[in-house]
């Protein structure tokens, strides 16, 4: 089973993937095939995204990360709390987190996050995993004890835990979402940040708003402040 999951993470097929996108003109949901999804659509909020902040905020940040990525953990421990306080909590920026699992346990952690339907619980779970990066058993890469402990602390019952980490539909969705990120946005590693004006109407090349790798606070504040200045002028 582990080898099958690793195979799926490395050799991803997008042929059977369908994504749900909201048509704002009539508030209906339509299905699109992979070759119909554009990078511009991926750089806008999607119906199943988990959001932090005001959906109408002038700036949008989308992060692709793996819950087992050390540099992602470093960002969420040292930088993100300050970004959240300065921009998200003040209504200046909308933040979206999307999973891009790099390994077996990253995939299982992403699957488990789907057990948490409330946005607050979802982000708290991600935070707990990032904060526990040093507690993984690196001698056994299939050991999910850490995830079991975090789930228990959040009062998630063992039955629900088992159901979530073995749900094939959830697994397929996460793997296919990753394939879209690879094929449409050119993502190969984490963390990756897309920071742009929160305006789904205007087209923008994804490479022009892509920021790869761990970023210090000053780097991100410079990028966000410059964009916010443009948003205010508009």
C-alpha cells in the first residue's frame, strides 16, 4: 500500500480528474476537465478551498505546502504568525492553504486534515503538525503515531482517524490537485507562494507572482506592501 501511494505521488495522471468551479454569473457549479482548467483559475479561490481572512481583501496569497516539509514548518512557526497578524487579521490579505504532499506521511496528514470540516479546526490541525515536525519517527517513514497523537488531542476518535487516512476519494482528490499544481503552475517543491491582487478577472502569468522556497518576513512584507499600494490606487 505504501509503495502504491508513493507511486501515485510521483507518477500522477490527470486524465480522469474533474474539478468543481463556481460560475459567479449564475452561482452554479460546473465540472471541468484538466485540460480546461487554466493557471489563472488555480490562482483564484476555489469552492473547496479553506480560507483565512476576508474573501474581499485586496491581496491574495496561495501557499502550496507539504505538512512534512521542514522549510514549510519553519515558515509557519517563524513567519506566518506575523503575516497573519499584519495582513490577514486586518483585512488586507486573503490566505489559502493547499496541500502538496511530498511523501507518504505528507499525503496521510493531508488526508487527515479533511476530517476537520471547520476552517478553524483545519488550520489548527495544520499548525499542530508543523509545530511537531521534529517529533516524526524518521527511522520508520510509515509510522503515523504523531498524527494519531494530534488527532487524539483534538478529540478526533480513532474510528474517524482510520476512516480519513484510508479514504480513497480523499486520497485521489489530493493527488489530482497536486497533479494540477505541477502541470498548470509548474510546482515541483515546497513551500511555494503565489501573491497577487485578489482580482479573478484579470489574467496574470503565474511565474510573475510565484515565490519559491522559504521566505523571510521582510521579503514577504516588501512584496505584499507593494501590491497593497497598487490595490489602494485602483
